C-alpha cells in the first residue's frame, strides 16, 4: 500500500493545488443513521481512490474492532491515487506517548499518515480534558514529536480552533505553533461546532498563516500546509471552506456526500467543482471531475442515504428546468440559466415535462428518440395536450423522465412492449406472534410467445411484486439481475376523497451506472406501483437494446 500521497511539486504548483482529505469513514460514519459494514468501507475506499482523492481518513483503529480489522486488511489494498490515514487523540494527560495504547494502535495501523486531534480552545482544555493549559500544549507537541521520530507523516487537527480564536486567540495560536514546532506536516483548523461565519474563518486563517510564515517550520515535504475542517451546523461549511482557501489553506477536509456528525461536514461534491471550475484550483487528477456525480451517488448508495435532489452540481435537480421561458432560454444558449456545463461534473440537463414546460422542452426531450423532431412536429403538439390531460388526472412527469420517454415513444410509434403481464396477485399476511408483516406476490408474464410464472416474498406488497416480476422476466432478460429499487414515494392526489383517493407512485431504480425514475397513478396503490415498475423495467431493457445496437454499428 502506498505510504504517502503525492503532494510534491513546485511552490507555484502547491499554491494552485488544493490537497483533499475525505473523512467519510471516520467523521462521516458518526452521522446519524450511517452504519458501514467492513465491505461497505472497502467500497467507499475504492470509490474515493477512483475519483482521485489523495487522503482517506479511514477510522480510529484504537476505538473499535471493525476499524482495527479494516486497517489490518487494508495493507493488501492496491490504491492508485489515495493513501489511508488513521485518526486518534494526543497522548493522555500525564502519560508518555510511548506508553499510550491509543498512539500505539495508530502506529500499528501502518497508514500513510496519522491524524492527531488536540484542543485549541482553552475552555475545552480546562473544562473537558480537565488539564491545565501548559499540559495541553505538552500533549500536542510531545505526541507529534514522538510520532515524527517514528518516521510518520502527521496531520494535526486543531479542534475548536475558531471558537478558541474568538475567545483566546493567543492560546489558540499557541496550540498550532506547538504542533508546527514539533514537526506537524499539516495543521488543520477545525470549526468543530460548525457555527463560524466566513469572515471569521478568513480572519482566523490569516492569523494562523502569519504563525506559519514567521517560523522556520519544516514538514515531510517542505513547508507544512494549513488546512480547514468545517462542520455545517450553520449551513456554511462549503462557504467557510472557500473562505479558508481564499485566506491561504491548501488542505481541505470533508465528506464527499456531506454527511457527518450532527448537520454534517463540508460537502466535497459541492466544494470541488467550485474550486476547480470557478476559482482555477486543481483538486483532482485530470479528467476525474467528470466522474464526481457518479461516484457521489455510489457512496451515497453504499451509505444507504439519498442524495438531495437539489444538491449543487451533482443532485438530480441541479440542472433541471421546468418553466417554459427557462427551457426555451436554455435551448437557445445554455448559459442563460446554467452556471456551468452539466457534463463538466458528469451530470445531465433535465427539461422537466409539465403543463408549464412548453413545447420547446418536449421537443428537446423527444430528440433523444427522434433527432429531427422540432417543436412544430405534430407529435409534440399532441404530447403537449396529452400532458395537460394526464396532469389533470394526477400524473406528474417532471420527476419521472423515464416514464415520459416511454410516453414519447408511444406517440412517435417507436414503442413495442417487450413483455406483457397476463396476471398478478399480491397478498399480505400478519401472522400471530410475528412483528413484521409478510407479503407474497406471483406474476405471469408473456414474452415472445412464451409464458413464465414466478413468485416472491417481500417486506411489503410492492417489494414482493417487484421480486416476482423480475424473477419471471430474468429468464428472458438476465440483465434485470443488476436492477434494484433505490427509492419509493407515494403521494395522495386528492385527500378529500379519503381512502378512495388516487395515489401517485414514483419509483427510482438503478443498474449501477444509471439511475432513472418512473411514475404510476391509480386509485389502487398496488396498481399504481405496478405501472411504475413496468415502466422501470421497460426503460432499462429498451436502453440496453439501443446501446447494444449503437455499439454494433
């Protein structure tokens, strides 16, 4: 395993380069509802390495057996871009570093770097650690000096630095001076409580930078770097990271998806494009930025958390346009309503289909199926009218692009069903003594003159029906083995009708590289789900057929 991420280069290149550390597996894992298995952790490491993140903070080997096992096994990993960091505290009060078991566990992890955290807020040193301020400084300096003597690269996380700087700036700066004097390679200023504002961040970073400039400090690869580790409790983590970079930080920590303790960490998926595309910094290896949307989705899926549709740059709605004037403007010149090219971050433009979207948006979406179509095409006029009718009945296609594409195919005569459901049945039971309801479903399908019957159990009726349909169809279409549902939403359309109301079901599906959403509407929630499931399967199969045909040509 590589023992050191490559951060070499001239002074000029270092000034333009932002070194990244992703802490998804450490700080991110402290977020509510985040639970990584050992295999999940390796999947995250591989994804971050693929993106080109140079440092991955993989956990605390002294805190739990899972992290200890991760570092033991990770020695066999072959990473192309990244090196792992282990994370732990300074030595205990009144304990020599060589006798501290936590520090020994960090050494035993054999990682490319060690991250040591210590207190920079005098209040925390006195009231939380319950040590005097001189002992706190000694804990910082002696820990770092001992680890450096073992030949290790050491990052120092100055916890609560910005709170400490506000209340006792002299002491906060003394803690980072102690770390630098002891040989720290990176001094990372932490907004641990997440309540600082950008102007305060910039001022404090400037003061820390003055300490760095005044001393003759030397790290493993030349002059040490200042870093920023921001939390999002005031909704300002990305803004604060940008302010810190502007004030001189060249090392930035965060989590790719943004989750973490409390309100989360700096969202690197939102920060990196701003640094690269707007400010001219280099964060990732050449060509990697175009993969950031896909890899962010992969890590979110591994963590089993949804990516907010409105997440900047990588969210599904980041380049979505609904209003007719917006759609028309985008089609004339993209920069009229988009601040960057969606393809630069591996995302896509979506012209949302609705009764307010206009024929230009419909025509643009239809061009994916028939390149020569224009807004004056009869099919576009017919689709515009059909949309109004369907939306009056409760259908909504703005978040279900896959279903809309199938609607376009039907209108253009470019649709042929790949299977038919001859019959299906769904049952739910609540056996006495069992706390979880059990649902079963069976489905009979017809494909190319052959029928197939399959059954499945599920955690609910829709899960069971999904299993039965795909089990019946996989004999004919093995690629369906790769498809799974990632999100399921139900909306009651007319609450005044009570239990007789129509419902709208949105289903998000993925086969790994691709994600698509389909919709179904009915007064029967199972039938609405069936319609969305059928659209999902057909969209996947049609897409695969067309991709294979283009590859053959």
